[in-house]
C-alpha cells in the first residue's frame, strides 16, 4: 500500500510517501520554493516525492492530509458565535482556508490532470494533532507510550494527550484554542522584539544570558490547573476572535501582535527589533523559557499519573523547544523519550500518512525511524557538470582522501560547507546540509557569524558528536539523533569545546551513528584523530533562507559568503 501524506495550507507545508508503512521519501515545500514556512499546496514536494519513489499519482492508494475541517466543529461555531463582530474577518479567512482543504482534490486535478473524483475517493482528512501524535508514536521504538502534542493551534486544538499501544492511538484529553502554550511563547517572542513567524528559537537562545526573575508574574499570564492542563489569562492577549496566525495570498504565514497593552504594562514596552537587548530583556527571556518548562512538566507529570507509562513520544511546535526536552527526564518520571526529526508542522505529512496506515487501516507497525535523510540527493556527475557549466574550479577526492583533507582544514580554522547525501527532513541540519567548524576554537562562533550566518551573537551552535563519546562530554548519555535535546556539557570539557558550549554550559547535541550517517561519522572521526575532539560544530547550511537543497544553492551560498571550503559529495571548491 502506498500512502501520500501532506501538510497543506498550513505553515511548513510538506509531502511524504510511505510504502507498506515504511517511509520512502519526505521533504518540505520550502526547500524547493526557497520561501521559509511556505503554507500552500505542496505541489513541488509532491512531485519530488513521487519521482524519488518511482511512481505516479495514479499509483498512490491513499492520500492523507493533516487537517480536518470537521474537527471540533461545534466548538468552533460556539467560539465565533460568542464574538460575532470581532471575529468576522478571521472567520471568513478560516472558512476560505478550510474550503481549500476540503476541496484539495481540485488542486490534484489542476496539477496532475487526474480526475478530482478519483482523488476524492482516496483522501483521508486526519486531524492536525492526531497527525502530530502519529508522527511521534508510530515512528518510535515503543510498543506502548504516552503521547503529547503541543503547538500554537491546529484544527482548534492546541494540546492533545494520548496513549499509544501497538498500531492504535487513543486520545485522552485536549486543550482548545485560544489557550495555547505556543501562543504564550509567541507573544513574548514578539514583546522581546523578534517579530517573524518561527522566531521563538531566538528567545530560547537568549534565555541562558538572563535569570528567571519574573516567573511569579508569568503565573498571572498562564494559569496551571489541577487536572494537569492550563489556561491563558486572555486579559493579556490579542482578542482571540481576530486570530493569531493568518495566511495571505502569498501563502506565507503572518502573525499579528499576539499581546495587548496589559501585557506591556505588566512587563515592558515592546522592544523594537533594532533596539539593544538589555539585561531586563534577557531576564524576561529566561523567565518565559522557565515558565514554558514548568507548564510542560505540569502536563507531563499529570499524564504519567493517568497512564503509568514511562515511555514518552512528543511532537508539535513546542516539541522543538530542545532546552525543555533535555530537562524532561529530570523533572518527570518518564524514562525514555522519542521526538521525530520533524516535530513541527512539516511532520504532519508523515503523521497523517502513518495515522491512515496504522490507525485507519489497522496495519502492523514497522521498524522505528532514526534517520532524517529522506530528501533530495545529487551524485558527483551532476555536481561536476554543474560546476563545469559555471566555470568553477574544483577537485575530486575519494572518500578517505576527502575526510582527511577536510578534517585538516577544519583543524586549521576553516569554515566548511558540507553537502552530503539526502537532505534532512525537519528544521535541523544533521550533517547532510551543514556548515561545519572546529568546536575547539574560541573564535569559531564569531567566524561563522561574521563570515556566513550574519545572525544574533547570542544564538548557539550545536555539537555533532560521535555517539560512542557522548558520556565523555555530556552529563547525560542519551542517543539524540535529531538534535532535539539540550544537555549539560561536563564542566571539565567546556573549555575544550567553547564554540559549542552555550552561556549556561549546555549544548544541543546530535549523536552521530556510523550506520545512519556513515560519511558524516567518518569525517568527524578523521577530525577526532587530528584534534582529539570527537565533535564538530554544526549549523544549518543557509544564510537567511531555507536550508540549501540543491548543489546550485550550496554554491550560491558559498560564493556570497566568506566560507573557506565547499564540499559537494566528493567534489571540493576552495577560495
């Protein structure tokens, strides 16, 4: 059975194909359109997935869409009925968006020339958070687990709690819009002067530079309830009837200001994005991060009491909060955690397909997913032809020569663009589309920020570490294949890897497995043999754009920045 999963008409649109339950290919639409968080019909991602799977749209048995306009229908009606005037324009926008979801077969007819009737009979509309739950549980190694999905909002739900057993998920509770931990975090992201969709990670990066002095005040804004759930104090937020995320004709998600003047009176006047960051801003960021963690642990501890299961699967936009994720084992009874590579909304494509295959069709589970390498791939012949056409000088090395050569350059302070194998699915560069540097250099962060990324200096870079050496460098020895958790670096090791040690002594680690990432593993190992450090500084291969997808995009990024070395499979381009 072939299932095509989609996230469509929602931020981070994407496509994925499963064959008999096994993931074949998956990619975000933004990688092709070169527009961050693109939110329309993912036609280019679908074309790519079909081509990589070697099939046509006629070969697809089921099409799963991670949206269900009918979900919580009466609650939606009641919500808008209570706010008929203020919610008028938002209601129109949502109706228009949901109409596109409900008639998505017309997009298939337009794009593929296939009868909309044939497509309609194949479509399964899967509720947003059920898709998130499925993307975590059905990809996990657990036969049984507690499952949590937390994000801004999707299909009128903001948080969903469930139990997964075998090939079935049972929802046990949920929280409805507008009471949302995602909206809470977004509001303070904006208050702190980071206005764009997806800027929340900047608050997470800023938090270690402050002290959580304002948690008591934040308890006035988000109210924890004795049943393990929470509510927002809506007196501090934009009127919910006006909506918190809007989708315009350009299919780019926009977020209006989520807070109101009461929030500014309680905390501070909103910082403009060019205004200097004060210690107050840093302390507020630390407080917001701490309050988010308190809320997450509140939910999880009650969920454990209700389920008694110590395996946890986590998804949704809030599951991208790697700092909170790294603290779950120390603040809850959960012992094992699985978070997918695309815990955010792009993962809806995977989850909707998995839900359809396992939950609706009752098909058995397949092996767990520990690789995120499901995207585009290009061979040496393609790369050589591209560089030759552009009159770019290059050299080609075999693997052993390549690893030794690049490792030597890294030891000697080179900043390297590394383009290898299939692109990652998800927001993290995991050694397929990465910029790499020597983590032992005190100036490495400054070099990358000045030469390439041109981003805020407070944002950290991640350590990719050979999995056999995790216990030597980190206080926790978990395997973290998707860079989704932050852990304390051992105090004795921090001075040896300053470029990947954040202000609070932590690092957002990626454990690199020889079987999953063989070429990346061998590069790090070659660097270890020369430097004594089994770690590379790893950041995404981009410059204020989606992560590069094609060799042409990698070359463009290399040429317009001050990167020292570009490695495209076995091909090297140097300054």
